[in-house]
């Protein structure tokens, strides 16, 4: 949703006359506002009705795609200025950015969860509810594959190669990569597909892995953030949690388990790694074996098998 032109002109006049901003600053504030408006448009939210929680999701999403805390803080300065203007002009009843905090510079977000805490979150999914198995599959897939929340929401049935233990991920900049998937994630997804089959899917969303029971459309990022937040409340985990927490935990656990750092970077689709380098420098079967060998889920299975052999 773009701003009504009369409102936009008044906002620029406010910045130029009342805030005495230079032309360069005006351009920067406009670009920062465009980022927020694009996010709200993608989520179907009117800029006049945005809540603090939705703005916090906007901040978390920026962190998730790799925008530095310094840049996030700068963007939020423009967002705060816009909503202060709307409040002054009586376009909104109250400024939703009043209690919106910027990430601390140099802060490492989000924190890492232990494997036990992740299991607690999965166990908190209420299987007596329709969405319970879906939510279990969401958490397990976020963690087992180290996905960004946007990558999870864009995951398609045609991207799943369970026999080869791979999924195809559509990452930043429209780059694709192949990511190994653990057997536990495959099992949770398979159970979810049994539930998914009963949902009337809207045209255009038939290939989406995760869909809404109520709307029959692919899940939005905000819905996934809400699911994670509710599970954190249910388990009493005090750590600040977002969908990105599972991605960060995935990489940390693999590194601690002895996986090759280069492999982790390739599997997570970091910007400084070209998607073609996966095939130029490392055999994909080696990548899969390296990740699966050091993945906490598979290490748990190996330990359980070892115990069974001695019982």
C-alpha cells in the first residue's frame, strides 16, 4: 500500500520545514518508510492500524534477512518520525512506535536454544487442536533445516525430495540452494500432510507446504512469529525467541558438533557464498552427509540406537 499523495506531500513538508532536514535526509527517510510500507503491504496491514507487535515483527524480519543493528536503528528513526507526524496530524489516535526499541549495536540476536528447549517447544504444540501437528512440523523444519522464516513460508511441496533427504530452498535474491533434511523433520512433515489433506486450499496456494486452516492460503511470516511466541509462553522459556532463533541454534549446534564451517555457510545460504559454489567446490552428497552426521537430531538417533544395542 502506497501513501496517499496528499499525505505524503504533507509529510515531506513536515520533515523539511519543522524538522529542517536536508534533501539527502528526506530521500533516506523516504526509502526507510518504503521498507516498512512494503512489509505491511505484504502482510495485508493498513499503515494506520499497525500495532507495536507488528512493528516488532518488522524489526525481527529485518534482522532475519541480515540487516545490521546499526542499519535497523536508522530505519526505525524514519519510521518513528512518520508515526509521530501521523499522530500530530490526527491521522492516528496514538503513536505505535512509542515503546518500539531499536536493537543494540553489536547485539547478537537471537539467543541460542538448547536441543532440550527446542524439544520442549515442539512438545508444547497441542495435538488436540487442528493446527497442532502443523506447528510441530514448522518448528522442526525451522530448526532441522536452518531456514529463514521467509524461506519456510515460501516452501513448496515440489521443493521436497524426501527420498534423497533434501529440500530446495528459495533464499534471498531469488537464489536457490539444496538443504539436507533430517528424518525427524520428514516424519513431522509427513504427519502434517495427513492433516493438510483435509483443508480446502485456495487456488494458487496448492503447492504451499504450510497453509492456514482458516484461509486456505500459505502462512505469512507474522503467523509464524505468533506461533513461536505462543509456544514460548506455553513453555515458560524466558529467552527472547523468534523464528530466526531456530536458524541460529541450528548453525551453532552444528558447529559445536564438529561440522565444517564452510558446509554450514553453504547450507544456510549466506550472502557471501554464491549458490553455484555448492556445485563447484563441494559434492552435494558430501554436503548432505556432513550436515546429517553432525546434526543434533541424527546424533540423538545414533545414541538411542547404541543404547538399544546394549539392552
